[in-house]
C-alpha cells in the first residue's frame, strides 16, 4: 500500500495462541531444572561458607592448643634475646609436634612487630608492622583466624603454598612477657572438607528434587491440556457469539427493510400526489408542507438504508466485495471524509467475509474516533497466496494508554475479531501513534 499510513508504529492487536502441551511441559521442565541448578549452586556456596566459618573456628581452637603446647614445652625467655639454644629447643618442638598435616608455617611475634621465631630461619629478627587486630589480641587475649593476605611483605615466603588461613593467639614466656603465636594452615583442607560435605549431601538432595519434579510433570501436563481446552472453548464461544450477532443483525435488517423502510417509502410515495393536488387547488402553503414532509421521509428512508448496510452487509457472493466496501465508505463520504478504495480484481474468495468484517470495524472506528480527513482502503492479493487488507486514515491516532482505556470502556471490536483471524490462519495488526493516524492491517490466506 502506498498510502499515508505505511510507516506508522504502535501497538499490535494480536493475541498469540497458548503454546502446545509438549512445549509447555518442556518449558516447565527447563524451568525446574534451572531451579534445581540454582538450588545446587546455592547449596554449594552455602556449604562452602559454613565450612569456612567452621574451619576458622577449628583453626582458632587449634592455634590456642598449639600455643599452649609451645608455651609449656618449648618457649623460654631466651627466645626474646635470640638465644640460639632457646631457638633450637623451640624449633624441635615446632618441627616435631606443630608442623604436621595442613600447618605450613609458624611464627612468634614480639609486641613491636619483630619475628622472634619462625620455622623459616630467614624471617627471625625481621620486623614488620602488626595489625590492629594482632595488637588487640596481645592486650586482651583470645584468638582470631582469617584468610592470609599474601601480598603483605611478611607473607612473601608463604606465597608458594597458595591460599592459606592464618590464626593468632597470645602466649607468655616464663617471665610473663606476652608474645603472639601464629600458624598458617592450607586452605585446600577447608575446600576438601566442603567438597566432602557436598558429596555427602548432594545425592539425597538431588534425588528429592528429581522425585518432586517427576511428580509435577503430570500436573504440568494436565494444566497445559486444560489451558488448551480453555483456549479452544473461548474461541468456540467467540465464534458462536459472532455468528449469533450476525444472525441477529440479519433479522433486524430484514425486519426494518420489510417493515419500517417499506412503510416510510410508501407514505412518501403517497404524499407526492397530494402535494401536487394541493398546488393545483392553489393551497401553496399546504403543498409546501406536504413537499417538506415527503423530502424528510425520503431522507429518512435513505438513512435507514445506510443503517441497514451497517447492520448487515449485502450478499458478498452476489454484490461482490468491492461493492460492499463501497457501501461502507458511503457514510464517511456523506460526513465529508475523502475516501479511496482499491480492490484487486478477482472473483469471490473464501476470505471475503472476514475482510469485510475487519474493514467494517476499522471504518466504524474511523468515523467514531479518528477525526480524519481522508481514509484509504486497499485489498491486495499477494504473490504468496495471502489476502491483505489495509485501512489507513490521517486522523489523530492514539497511543497504548488510550487503547487500554478504550478496551476498559468496552471498545474491543478489533480485539474480538483477532481470534477469528487467527483461526483462519491470518494476522491482525493495528499501528497508530498520536497525531499520525491509524493503520489496520489484515493478512489472511486466500481461499
């Protein structure tokens, strides 16, 4: 279509059918598996966090126990002065009883940050800055454990050991001098503990989730079937409602045509001779009244015939789609709206009735809401074997909020036709924007 509505954008009036049962169940399965994956991942990280906290507690307890051992069995006042015999005695205790399993380094610090002893001799006598937490422990006692910051200079020699957990506790030399006892434990032991917990808990947890999933699959299948059935019932109800509306329109149109319209036409036909007779008698005033009444009756008949066309379309098989659409455009012409109609020449088509219904609803909206100056209707048979209807106007258009408001007020004509269009294998779209008019497009297989 080369009209003025081709480039408009706006909301689509398109209600997609529900997914197939297999697709719905597959989506449910994928969602459930994703949920299981989230539970497993969350459980792993939760267990890991619990394991780390537990390892810190165990490491605090261990550093206190090892500190008491060193204090009782190997620590002497000579360590404070760097006495070789005192250091050798302490080294025997540390290497024989402390540096076992996951502990890779031992250090003893003075209050000023000097390393008094380490199993790594090159560290003895070096001085580093103690942290606030370490100084607090020297004053108040207790213990603490944390992940080692291997970027700090005092931990340079521990870097090859990888990730470590370090713990502190204060101990005292025989003369009562407080020193800080520190151990470094491999973090891999903590990770291994978490992995063991996960391996122990994962099988029953996964088994329970899978059993729950298997129990839910039949429920999901049943719910999908109910949704499909509800969708079909809704479409059947819509089809019956439209058919009932069409039959009622046909009945009303027939009653009006055979009754009121014929009566008014007969009265108008009978008044015309009376007006001429009054004119011959010289009763000009009476003749004028009769002629005015005859004119009003004839206009009433024309208006009723136009209304009949709107209430019930002409026989499309006999009159043809172009004639029927031309009748739909007549009220717009009478209202001063410029109209264009282009229909590809073709014989009767099985889609004519649906094309007519959509065009009627679209043109009714143009007349009622668009405030348009021009409207164009195109019916084209595409090379792909589809029939395309486009109704475009240059009216005020609308945005999504106004469309929602109209639907809330009950103006859902095109929305109700969407189900019929989809059952015919077609697509119905409405594109509009404020100040840019509206375009209604229908694509339906030609039949």
